C-alpha cells in the first residue's frame, strides 16, 4: 500500500486513498480531466500497486497510453453455476494435480471473495399456464442436476472464500444489482470502489450503479480468484451523451435496442463506455441497468453510469442499510466519483444519442443489434396476411413467448407494464393463442412480491405468464420441450416457427431447436405477441382480437406512463427486498469438508476430473503441420463453438449420454454438462446452424455440425472428424473471418477446440473474452493483417499450416500455408498475445498449468 495517500474519510472511522492527490502530483490538474473509468482504475493502483510501479502506471492513465500493461485487482468474482462450477471443477482438479506432485492441496483456494449463484440450470419444461410450473420445474432441475449440485455443495465446505446461493433464488446479475454490490466497499478499515469480474458477458449489468464490472471467461475468472492481478491496458474510453427524454409509451427495452444498433454502427467493440448527460440523469437505475446489461450486444466491455441521486434513491429502494447508503454518497463526493464532479472529463470520442427519437422497437431476427421498428414491420416483410386454419398454426407462428432475462426483469417499469397489458387484455376478453408456450422467469423473487402487491400477478397468470422459475431460462436456450403435438406439426409442415422474448440474445439455434428465428422485445410486447400468435403480424396496426364485435388493437391495451409509474411508486418497497435478501444471504456457519480433495464420481456425466495434465493438453504444441478443422465465416459466436441449448438424441453428446444410461428426458442442456469434459467435448461446433466452408456437398456448402477430414476429403459429422484427428494425433488450426468468438463468455468454446488438438486460430478479429479464454487454454490467437482474409488467400481447407516467429506481445509472426499442390505462401500475422502475462500463460500451456508451476515453485522455496 502507498500509505502516503491514505487519509481519513470525513465523518467516518474509515480511511480512503486520495487518488486526486496522487494523480495531480504527477501532472497538476490532471484528475479533473480523467473519465470515471480512469478514476476508479487509478484508485486501485494507488491502493494496491507496487510503489515502484505507481508513477509509471498512473502516467499511463493520465497520458492515455495503451502500449503497456498495468495490474487490475477486482474486489470480487461473481459466478453463475455453469462457468462458476466449471471454474471450481478446474480448481478441484488443480488440487489433485498439486497433491500428485507433493504439494498441499488445501492451500489452493480463491484469494478474492467469490460468489456463486445457481441460476443457469432451470429449463422451462412446464410453461406459465401451469399453476404448479415453478415447483415442477425446480423438481426437474434438482433431479437432472444432482451430480452438479452435489459438487457445488461440496465446494461450500471445501474452499475458503466461496459463498453459494442455491437454485431457485434469482439471476446472478439481478442479485448483484439488488443486493451483492455495496457500490463502495469497506474492508480492513478502508473504503474503496466496488469492482468485480463475472463469468458471464452480462456482468456489466451492475455498471448501472457506477460499479466497474466486466464479463470474463471462466479461465480468466480463475486467474483473478487465485489472486493474480488481471493485467490490462488502458481501454478506449468513449463518452455517450444521452440527450432528451423518452416519448410516452416507450420502454427502456425500446431505448436499449435502438441504442444497441446505434453503438454497433459506431464501432465501440471492446471499448468502455460512460453514459452521461441530461438524458442519463433522467433514467432510473432500472432503466440504466437495461442499457448496461446489453453491453456485449453493442460490443463494448463496460457500460458505466456515474454515481448520482438516482443511485442513492435505488440503494434506499432496494433496502440497503442507511449507513451504507451514506458511505456511498460521502465517498463519491469526496473522491470525485459523483456525477457533478465529472463535467470536465475528457474522452477519446463522444457520441450523442437522443432518447426522444426512440420509437417502439424489436430486434431480430438472429442478432440483438438488428433493429426492427414496430412501425416498419409490414414494409420489412416481417408481418403479412395469414389465414388461421382451425387446429393448426399459421406460418410464422410464435411458439415461445417469454418474459425472461435480467435485462428487463430487473426493471420494475418493464415488468409492471407487462402486467398492465395482461390486465387490460383480460378485461377485454383476449386470449393467448393455444400454440404459444408462455413463461415468466424474473431474475429476482422481489418481482413476485411487488406484482402481488399491485394485483398484477394473477392477471399475468390468466394469460399464461405464471412464474416458471427465478433463473436464466429462455434467454439461455433453456426454453424446455414443446407440446408433442405442436412439435410434430412444426416438423410435418416444415413451419417457420419463431420465439419472442424479453431477453438479450436471439442467435440462430439458441432459443429452441424448432424456433427457426427469434425476436427480442419488451415484456409488454411479449404479452401482445402471445395474443397475436404469429410474427407475421403488424403489432401496431393489426387486430389482436374481435370481442363482441369490437376490434381490439395494441393501443387499446397499452398502459399510460402515468399508470405504470404510479404502480411502481406504490408497490415496489424496500421491505420487499429485505424480506427476500436478508435470509438468502444469512449463510451461517458452514462445516468444513473432511477432505480437500473431491471424491470424483466415475459414472458422472456432469462432473469429472479435468484432463489438464493428460492427452492433448500434456503434449507439445509444435505449431507445425496443422490441418484446418474448420474454415469459418464472419460473426462466429460462442454458441456456434459450444452451444448451450438442449441436447438432442441424434447429436454426438446425446449418443454419448444414451450410452452412459441417461434417459433422453434428462439429457439437460449442453451448458449443464460442462463440468464433464467427455460430454462437453462433444458439444464442440455442435450447433446445427454452423457454416463450415470446408463442408462442401454436391458443390455447395452444407449447414450443420460438419467437417471434412483431410487428406481424404471426406465430409462427416464434426465429432467424427475430431475423433479421427485425435487418434492420428494430428495438430489442428481454425481459419475464420471477423468477430470470431462473439457472444457469451463461454470457456468451453476454447476448451473444446484445445482438447480436439487445435493449436492456433487464424482470424480477422477476435471478441475480447474469447481471445483471453483461448490463451488460457494454450491456444495461439493470430490475426490477419488488414486486407488479408481467408478469401484473398484462396483457402479451401486442403492446406497444411505452420506458424513461425517469436511469440512476444502483438509481434508479427508468419503463417506458412502449404497448398495441396506444394505451393508455399507466407502470410504475416499479428500475434494476439497482448501482454507479457498472456505470453507467460500461453507458454505454460494455460492458466492452470501456469498457476501450478508458480505454486509448486513458491512452495519449494518457502
């Protein structure tokens, strides 16, 4: 600690570190020009950085240098059960490896406080029209996940510094927003800004409170858990000035969908955004959280708002202790984190977005940034005339309508608006169409309390939107099975069936195997589409129903802003948050595990000792003679690389689970099996929407989980190709276009390819989280230089590849391509090991291998 800057925080027994003094000592007046992000990063440097490095590190922030690394020490790690569990499985496997090499496994623990919330395991098998849906879905969740939950329960007793919130309590991001983040931490007599990394790309949800929270992959989270600094370079910090106020009838969802499309066009990929201005000041924290949550959808790393009166009001509303609320305001005003003190902040660039210009919107199909104004549905060909045949669904049928995801259910205005649309529809006699599977899965139990208080929950239930769970469901591909009759009709008639959800992801193949496309919409619009029953419907103009001769349209059931706001003010109360969260976080005394080593279950298909010191991961990476496993187009997502949706019987994973004796109804999702590498490996490139340009059949590229084995030229299922190459010990490469690995922070998207024998990825560009995950698994990311692509090089997959050159941060290396005819092409590539720390991790073979080396070396010298 740099004690020279440690001072007493006025009016409290706590100290703080005076970052302003430290920065201005280097360059007088510089602190006033620093953006919010830089001020928080500077504070942790002053508090934690080696004094010998402090001046140079602060200069990087002041001078906006991006060519050197500096350490970041997040205060917390937040995990959902899928990546959190796999991270802890990795640590349990690491303990085994340490024990095998004579070390003390009990010393392997998270150093940073780690919070794990079980929220990604519940599938909507029972829709919201079943009054017992919640209990039934939870029972199925517990049965299917017994192995996983057994391990998670063990982690509570075996690892120090790990808190677990069990299934059925809400979504990690919403709980983080409503309870877990103190905004300002107070530890060991020192106050400092709360910061965290989370194993989900939507971790920036809590950025709405002025908390720097960044989504990372499970492997990067493990690095932070184990006490290593997350080495970073100063990001591009972009200001987004929000002007104006929203029009009547416009929801926060409408704003964020239009803002997402706008920011994508402005190319903010990888940047840290700070929202400010009169428009930002007018938004509630619920509205801000809707915007911050969709940070990965507009491609940024963070989406921050300043601390202001809205922050204080929200902390009071959500039942935070008065002393903590006072600390947040005192600290922010004292240290320059309060909104009024940032008027002179300077940004690389400032974008301007007018809230008053936003109309009613949707997004889709296929991409969350594909803006679709409801005014333009007819002109864009989404809506269209259709004739309903009795007993049959129309083409374009909405088979899933889901109020889901923390994006929207953390915003009481959105949830109340949906309840009011349901109430108004019920009054007029409207019904949901019988083929629509409806569900309501709020991210917090508090939503149930305020909806009951307002008398709106029964209205939602009447239309089929009863609560099916408090978890990440449809948005995560956990939409559950369809009615068999409906599924059969979709298949027999080859219907264009769709989903409408209030989530943040609508990638092809994600929401449900039989929903060919999906659309994002606000919660009240989701209710309206359940009534319409088809996406081929002009939601603004067409008739939702005719009751007693009266035509009813959307405008007839849409509530006024005044009514929404009045109900929110009257029905959302601090005591509701206290009622839910005080008992949830009263964890009490936890009995210590009898052994620091986990007793692995041999027949488990959920939890298995990880293979980091075996097989392909133990072998030498030569980067020589590699054959391409896949040649891929732009915009390959982690859903393509490692899908999270339900496992089908005819998939490689389904066949494996069947052989292991698991009944098909309990196959669960790919996501839930990521603690067992034998199942998870079979998910690699298992998305049926994959386009592998090597899979050419009858002269055309065939869509599906397909590969071509070389040199034979045989097109086969992806898993068969992987097995063949593994048996041959054939090193592999993947060649791809732009934005490789966008989407969720999914470590198995990197683990799967590494276990297949992939040693390098050559792409036009990488999504930030996925790139770090690749390095964490010992896979080398290489970036084509501008103007060079797989197409300009004429790559067809028959080639072999070598990589030569020195592996240093962002060095130019050479990709040597040897064509089938013997021609040799040398291609300059940028090595995307961006820091010295990443080089060290890569050279060790990955994050865990690096930690094991350091741990054993330090133990030997102690």
